[in-house]
C-alpha cells in the first residue's frame, strides 16, 4: 500500500468535495476507509494498492468530474 495526496485547484463547495470523495472511494485498489477530502486545503488523501491502481488513474477519475489536479505526491505507507 502507498499513500497519495492530490492537490486540486480550489474547491468551491462541500458538495464538490463529496463528489470527489465518492469517486475516489469507488476506484479499485483504494482503501475506502482512508479517503479524505480536505475542503479547506483542496487536497485528496488516500491509501491505495499500487498493483491495482496508479495515482494517474485517480487523477483521471477526478478530472473526469471537471476538477483540475495541480500536483500529486505518493509515498510508501
């Protein structure tokens, strides 16, 4: 398992954060209990199995919702 932090452009509403959280949780390989969207800092944090998912896959799921990814960071858990 690895830990990912994805920095987004500014989130404008709590419902946006909820959409991103739900989309991230639905991805295969994501530890669903670890997903946190930090509204005030516009970050998404989650743990994932890098054999099943890449951080790029998560970025694509978020951008498909219409949100802009600024940068991502991955580290070993």
